[in-house]
C-alpha cells in the first residue's frame, strides 16, 4: 500500500492530510467571491463547489484507509515453541550411570520440511503437510532433536558435536518425521517422531536403529502437539542412549 500513499503525498511538507482539504476549500472560496450574477452560471458554480467538497471528503477517506492499511500489516510475530530447557531426569533410565567412551554426533540431516522452523501438522498419515501460521519452533526441528539426543548421551560420556577423526565412534542422525497428526474428525492427534540412528566406527557402519514414536496430544492445537513432540523426543533420546550402550558392550 505504500506506493499508493506516496502518489498522493505533496512534493513539499504541507501539513499532512489537511493540506488537500484546505487547498480545495481555499480555491472554492476564492471562486465564490467572484460569483457572476447570472442564475444559470451561479447554479453551475454551485454544482462545481459541491463536487469539490465531495472530492475533499473522498480524499480524506482514502488517506484514512491507506493509513489503516499500513498499520494493519504489522501483525504480531509467531509464538516460539521449543523442547524445554535441559533433559528431564525423570525420564532417564538407570543405564545412564554406565559410562561410554567419547563419541561424535555431527549435525543431523532431515527431510526438507524439518530443516525450517515451521510447526508441521497433517490429517492422517497420508494427509498433506501443513504449517501453523501463528507458531514456529525456535530452531529447525532437526537441530532441536539432535541437541536433545546429545544432551542425553552426554550423561554417559563426552560427546563431540562434529565429524570425528580417526576411529572415534560416531552416531549419525536422520530425522524423518516430526509433526502433529490429527484424526479425520479432528477430535484427537498425536505427536510423531521418526528417526534413523547409524553407529559408525571409522568408515565402517556397525549398526543402525529406527525409532518411531507416537505420543497422544493433550489438546488439539499447536501447544498440545508441541508437548507431545517434547515427550516423543525424550523417549527417542532414551532409546538411542540405551541402544548405544548395548553397542559399546559388544
């Protein structure tokens, strides 16, 4: 709307929207002072004056509408969602006391939708993915989930968050789904997380694990879906930690 507003703006500062009204009114007054005595002429001039007044009103209304349009564009920013602060100790199994050697967990990979901050939902497993317009994650889901798994693995030993050198064990993560899935009638939903973890030593793939978790949402909105996905992420991190503990024992 800004280009339209600029079109009506005078070349020099003339007092804002009242400039147009005062200018037209002045012109109308100056003309009325020299009104001829012929009745037909007076009628024509009277009509012209009425048209000028209508023009003034229309111009004032247009300026108000343009101003309101510009103000309406500054909507509130989407609300930020995250996976919580720190790891929930209540969800850590006794196996967390078992130490493991230093490992590396490079930046995770993910489907393209999960490399952005959108909060994804869909109706049914085959539904088209949609994004909430008033909510977003504080960071792309792949980063949030990877960090949460790193936090969990750090309870059992040092974790290097980059590609390892030499024979240091590595865990590669690929996030495949991280979304809220609604039933067909919208009466219920679950937060679903699907993840692939690959355990590597040097250049050799030792083992892989597929994690697929669904947690019912307490409310059928973005906030309820986010909480379900938080719970699913902690369960996934615990599963990966327990799986790695078994791998190190072999």
